[in-house]
């Protein structure tokens, strides 16, 4: 089995266990499948067995393992712990900051599980990008945007400004808040900063670092970037930004953040750019201007 077949197998598994099947059944067939998560776990279990039994698929065993642990950790965190009377009594209230803080604590549990797994699998922090990285590393050309290499010390700030501007434009068009409403978020910005910092770290380490670290040397950096970006983007169909536009925006963002991780060999630029987007998104969510899924 050549590299092309490895790529096809990895893509098939990634799409089948992403949010894509849920979107298809709910949006096209108008049919809810509460048991779909168990089907996805079954797919991952079969995929892991295949990677262990078939020699030519074996390079993908680490990636499949990361996905399995991610799904199990999310199930324990959100479905088990998050639904206990203890947790609901403290964080299940209809107050954005309290509810979001509780959600970030649950996500932090998932993140720490993935970090623990990657330490076992990769041994070194830098092997799965849990280091600052070289902030001035060379940034390779970006199709349609940049035809010559530059430095991440320059590109990082440019992307931070452009992506934040695009996110702000989407939020203003989608939410159409009044200036008076926007001012309501100002006193709570310190809390929003903390929540945004937590969310950016949790998502970068859970949904990008582990997958990229286990994929890029197996199927190549470009396919690894596309695959992790698609997984991240599809997951935003019911998030903020939402819908098809949200998927496209989040996929592009995911590709750029993954590129930053691979080229700087660290998480700083990916985290920082992601953090700025979350500050904007959480601010608009706090005032009720936008909600997940529209």
C-alpha cells in the first residue's frame, strides 16, 4: 500500500468521525441520530485494529489512537462529568461567564489527557508543539496570498490583524449589535480574555497539535494540514462562526494555524491568533449578539 492509499484511509476515517455525518443526517435528512457517536467510536476501533494488523497501514496507528483518546476524553468530560448534579448545580446556570468557564474546565480535562498521551507517545514537548517555537522562523509561501517566503515574526502579526478583521466583520454583520450593546462587554473583558486564552489553548492542543504531530511525518505536511483544517472547520458548522461560511472560515483559519505550528515548531503563533478571534467571538456571545449555530 503506497502513500496515496494511506492518505485515502486517513481522510476516510477523519471525515467519518467528524461532525460531517451529523450535519448530513440533521440538515439534509432532518433525522437525529443520538447513537451516532457510538458508531464513530466503532469506526475508530476498527480503524485501530486495521492499522495494527495491516503492516502498510501501521504508520497511522498513532493518529487513530489520538482520535480515540480524544473522543473518549470528550465523552467522559462533557457527557459524564458535565451532566453530574454537582457540575450542573455550579456551571449549568444561564450566565455566559459561569457556563463558559465550566465548559473550559471540561475542555481543559480533555486537553490534559491529550498532552499526557502525547508525552507517552512522543517523549518530548517539542515533538507535539507544546513549546513556544521559533517566532521568527521562515514562513513559506501561501497560495494566492504570498508568493515569496517571509518571517513568521512579520507574517504572524499580519495574519493576526487580517483574520481578526475578518472575524469582526462577520460578527458585526451576523449580530448587528448597537454601539450601546457593545459597551456592555467592556467591564467583562478581563474575564473574556481568560476564557479566550483557555479556549485557544485547549483547542490548539486537543484538535491540532496531537493530530499534526502524529500525521505530518506519515502522510506529508500538506495533507496533514488539509486534514486537520477540515476536521476543525467542519466542527464549526454548529459553532461560531456557523454554517457553511463558518466551516470555510474555520477551515482556512485551521490551515493557517497548523502551518504556523509546523513551520515554527511551536504553538505560540497558533495560540495567539486563535486567542484574538476568541476574544471577539466571546465578547459578542456575552452580549447575546451571536449564538452557536446562528
